[in-house]
């Protein structure tokens, strides 16, 4: 089944967004804030989807048709970058200026 996703290297690279998803879910419970969950969590899910599409394209069993796979990968990448950058902007814009001076 690991070969479906292009081998062990692709499966290991899929662990990075999965760890990010787990960290955000755990940190949200600890800090009680919803900001990271609103934008950064969907960005990590899109990144995981991008890694899954790339792995499926490199795997021997499941492959998407050429234009669909490319368009799906590009749209997942654009969605990941836009959500991540917007999430960081919201966190930066919502910071407390008095607390950041200390």
C-alpha cells in the first residue's frame, strides 16, 4: 500500500503536514484560540492533499489523467499558500501592540 503513494519517501513527506495538523489541533486545545484552526489547519490539509496527489502520480497503481492531476496539484498548492499567508496576516494584524513592546 505504501507503493500506491510512490514509495516510502513520499509517505514520509506526507507525515510533515500530518504532524502540523496534529500540532494545531493539540495547540488549539491548550491555548483556547481559534485563529490557527480557522486558516492554518485547512492550509495543512491542502498541503497533505497536494502530497497525496503527487504520491499517487508517482505510484504504480492509481494515477490521475494528466490535465486533471496537474490542475488539482496546482489548485491545492495555490490554496495552501493563500490560506497560510492569510492566516499569518490575520495573526499578525490581530496581535496586541502593547504586549509586543515588552
